[in-house]
């Protein structure tokens, strides 16, 4: 993958949320994202997995500057996203788009589908007004919908169809980079497969780069060449997807793979059932954030004291003192 | 809804149908006539036809109410949208102003200003009612916007590079239509009552221009002699307020594509 | 296999539609649940699995109703014939339920302990002290560490997994014979999901509980259920032992479902989705309800509704292909 040009480069991204109460501003912010770095090459799909609250969605939103970052930098096609003026940012947004999880909330209920898809074209004046309906029609066709869908309202569509509309809306501005924030998590399996296949096809046909955020490793495997695993706002492991699944180096990755339900009664993996639940991101444990739940036989006091940095182990980079 | 359309039609067509409400003392029929064939709603102490005064009053009262509410809802929506969507200090400043304004009784302010004005032009009266009535609406809309701006479709529009004004007009405003209509209908009822109250106190629209509140004021001395002089304008107020509220409910469903 | 605890025969649920017609989101469902087994009811959203589970306690939300002719037998008692008091006695006491969303299923203004104790006292006359001791025991049984601390906590002080454990403890408080678990782990993270499933499994074994596991996730079913019933469009289209169902899925819908699930093991293959969408309950397709999406559709499927046909002992499906193979 070394011949790929870096399209997106994220360095030490930090996003903290301060919770404000009636009489106080709490002292300890929620460390949603706490120093995340990665790159995405042109045409590459990077998977980003983790459980709820690990900060994966925040990463996606902060990269697009839909949330203001607390620290770090994002380079996209040579532009420093965080230092752009609002109007420069608006122009650049054409190049990077997002597809959301919730197929019900992601479309304006009072806007006809055609207008929703046309919005980006209008904003960036990508086509003369007279040609917009035709463009919308071909975008809808590209995502597998009837062109007459343009005249209808979102509530007339099923979850899977709405997700297709959301994809068409994002593609309308001809982006090169697409953040997919759990785009199939709330869909039924048979429909989920349709949307995953559609994304794979669009990625190939348009040469898109994708950041595919999900909690389901099996789906990520369908799309991503490389995968990043997050736990409590930090990357714990990153590796080519197949090596990650075959030889997970970080104990958390091992547990995640082991817990994933596989629809095959003959697959009897030695199940690792983790104790406890992810701690609160406003008070992460000292040292390695995973240490209270860790089952690694070599777990020691160093894990409680010293935060492990990512280091190369075989194909992977894992943030564990004892990874091998 | 039909009631309301009827009311508006009557108000518009009034001058063509009925005797002049201002000065047509029907000396022959005399004063304080009970309802009868000639004067369906009777006559008042100046022998004017109550029906034509109620109908003409509808013109004045409804005009005042609709225009005043149009002003207040527009102001309320604008302030609510800006405060809710921009957030930060803009929100803080606007909302403190609203808090302050809400602490002052509206009737008191109106009485003060209206009483100080020698002869109040109708337009000024309408603007006064409008500019003192938007505080609650702005609160309501701000709350709605705070919720709506978290919706993924608003995020998606931002990601598409949409300008703030576009987001406000295309995404936020249409989705606040429901609460706005509720605020508007409640507002119309409120202003009709408020205008009646002010006129009743003698500081609203000055006689001889007929307004419903003014008519009730004029007839209070003859309440027991000629009750029809106050019952009919009173009924008109009740029916109008009811009709507007029902109409608002219907309209809210009609503009929601999900109820199609 | 041991004695049946719950027997459902020809269950139909009707909802009036706007046009004055009836929609039947559950339309002729039959199954038997035995003591000590886990039966999984699997299907996608809108297939009627949740309504089926609600009907077992006659909790179908208005204006829906269970149509006459449906039979629900619990340990030989006819649930359809019970009056309100008798029904209340069965609900929670003999048949308990655990729902998907552990946040909204617990009352936020009472402590976990108070809610469990209330459940115990609603069905048995016990002193508060004795009920509290039992509640502590239950919390321990569902794997809550520090039960003495947790019993006095409010739902918002607990994580999602912890709340689901409390829900299960509550469901077990009255020692029911049947536990209906409606998507009990859907709202939870995978690592926590595994813990909850482990507990349900253990309870089934130790207490001889009959578990009706309602889920959309075939992955969960594969390792936790003894038998599986696959639902589509208000009906059970295939029923078999878990092993048989996964090794020899026979109904085209079951096959399609299994092929559309992404896997972690084996080579990466592109997914084979089922084309189209689930039909509307007010307008089920004529003939076999799956025929518009079925890759193996025959002329007969468009006209005639397939009935439940046996493929082997304990393996049934509603598909005309069953007859073809029998010939």
C-alpha cells in the first residue's frame, strides 16, 4: 500500500467534551477522543471499530469538523482542516462527505427526496438549475432507487431505502472521501447486506476513500483493507483487517473477536467473556485503560502505571506492554 | 375551520351588506331595541345596529389580531432560530433579554404606552401588540431548534457545506412549523382577548370605531336594560378564539407530510 | 425432550387499518416450548416476532387483538380463557419477560432493590426483610458483584449491562417456568452481550427454565438455542433443531438470511442479500408470502399458500419445495 498517496492524515486528534451543569462546569471533561492518529490512502477503506462510547463516531465527525477539535491536526489533500476559514471549509466539504447511522433522523422529514439529494448540487452550483432533476435521477438510480422516488417524502421509504437516499445525497457533490458512521447498524441483516454491497460497489466505481465506522467486525471485514480498534478514546490496535482477525495482538481485540456471535454452531472458539464494562471516559483508569478488564496472563503493575504506546508487533501495531 | 373562513368573509363583506355602523341612528326604531326582524341583534343606546357593529368589529379585531400575531410570530421565530442555532453568547444575550421582558407584565406596558399616546394610530397599536408578544414564542422555538440541530439531517446539510442561513431556512424553519402554528393560534386568541380588554379599559382603539371589547365597555351601563348589546360581541370573541384554535390544529396536521 | 410448558396453536393477531380492513402481522403461528430448553424465534423487523411474544401474556397493544381460534396453553391451562385476575397471577409469576431496552424498562425513580422487592411482594406474601434477602440472592445469581451496594442504587447509576442483569433478576424473582427474552442484548455492546447470554444459559440449566429467545441475530442463536423457529411475514417458515437449521437450512428465506450475514471466519465473500423489502402486513402477497423475493419461486407459489410440511423428525417448513424433495 506504500504507493498510495496519503489522502487524509490525522495526527494526535483530541476531542474533549465539557459537561456543564447549572452551577458548575465539571472539572474532568469527557475524553471522547484522546490522541488518535492514522492515515487513509487514496482509494483505501479504513475500518474503525469499537464499542459504544469509545469515541469512534466523534473521530468521524471531528475530522469533518462537524465538531470543533480540542487538539491535533487533520490534513486532507494538503489542507489543514482545522485552520480553514468557514468559507474555505464550506468549499472543501464538497470533497468529503458523511453517511449517518440513523436512517430515520438523517433525512429532513419535510423535504422531498429529490430536493434533499439536490441540495449539495445547489450549494456548490455543480449543475445548471435545469439539469438538476436529471442529475438527481441518475444519482438515485446509482444507489438502486426508482427515479420517481424524488417526488416522495422520506417517511414513505423503508430504513434501507432511506440509507440509500442518504448515500445519494452524499455522492451528489462528488466527494473523494466518505465517512460512513455505522451506516448499516440499524438495518435488518438482509437489507444490511444490500447496503454493504452498494458501498463496496460505489467505492470501486468511484475510487472513493472510506472511513467505515462500525461496532461489527464482520461487516468491517467486508469493506476495509485495514482496521483500527478503539477503546476509551484511544487506538489500541491497528493492522491489515485479515491479520487483525487472524492474529489479534491486543487482548481487547481478542475479546472483541471472541465475543462476536457467529451464525455457525460448529464454530466453537475458546470464548473470552470479559468481566465488567467499559469504564467512563471522563475518568479513564490509570496506565493502560484496559487493565481493569484485562485477562492477559502477564498483566502486571506496569499496566496500571504506564500507558502503553502503539508499537509494531508483526503486521500490527498494538498498544499493549505484553503484546507479542 | 369553516367558522373561521365564515368570520373572515363576513368581516370583508360587511360594508356591502349592512347599514353604516358608525352613525346611522335609527331614530324611528329608538334606542336599546331588543333583537327583532329589523335589527337581528337589536340596537344600542345610540340606536345603532348591534349586528353591523359586531360585524364591523370583526374587521377591526381580526385585522389587529392577525397582523399583531404575524409580527410577534415572525420576531419570535427569528430570535428563537438565531439564539438556538448560533448558540454561545448570541444565545445568552438574546435569552437574557427575553427573560427580562417576560418578567414585565404585558398589560402593564401596553397600558402605559397606550395611555401616554394622545390618539393612537391603529398601525402603532398593532405593532405594540406584536412587539410585546414574541418572548414566549422565541423560547419555544429556541428549545425546538436546540433539539433539531442535533438531528443527523442538519449535520448532513452542514457537511454538504450549506451556509447557516440556508440551514435555518430550509431545514430548521420548516420543522418548527408545528410549534409555530400552535404559538400563532394561541397568540391570535390571546390578542383578540387582549385587544378587547384594552378597549374595555378604554385605552385601545377609540370610539366610535367599533371593536368587540369597546362595544362591551360602551354597553356596560345598560347591561341589564339591553343585555344583547354586550352578549353578541362577547359571543363573537368566544367563537373567534375557539375557531382559531381548532383551525390551528387542523393546519398543523395539514402541513405535516407525514399526515398526508 | 421433557413436557411442554407452553403451547401456541394458530395464533392470529389483527389490527384494524385506516381503510377499515384488518392487517394480520401475526397470522397463524404455532410452536411448542419445552421445559429446560431455549427456543429462538428469529426474524427481521416487522415479521411479528415481538407481537407473538406479547400475545403469550395477552399484552397485545390496542387496537390490536388476538383473534378467536388462537390457542395459548400454559401447562395445560388455556390462557385465552383467563379473566383479568387470573391473567395477572400468571404474568410475572409463571411467565416473565425481559425487554430490549433496559433503560426504559426500569423505573428511574426507584432503586433496583425496591423494584425487585416489589415484584416479589406482588406475588407472594413475604416480609420486606425476607424479600430483600431474596433480592440480594437474585442479584448474586445474575452475576452482579457487590449486590449489597447495587441493591440500593438507582437505574441511572448503572451501566446498560448491569440494568439488564437487574431486569433478569426481577424476572426471576417469582420463580417463573417460562422466560421470554425479547432482543435482550440488542442494545448492548458485544463484550457485555456475551455476559448476558451466558447468564441466561446458566439459569436455563440450573433452574430448568424454558426460554423463548426473540432475536434478529442468527449469530446469537447459533450458540445459545436448542431449537430455532424462523419467522417471515407473520408466520413461522421453518423450524428445526439449531444444528439442523444451520447445517441444512431448507426454506429459501432461511438460506437467504444465512447467506446475507457477514462472517468473521473463512474467506471473505461478497454478501448475498435478499432482494426487495419485507411486505406490509396490511397487504401480504398472495400465495407464499416470500414468493416475490424468492430465488426459487415456482408457478404454484404465486397462487397457493404452502402449509407446514415435515422434512424430517422435528424439521418443518412452509414451502412447496418440501413436497418436491419428498417425491
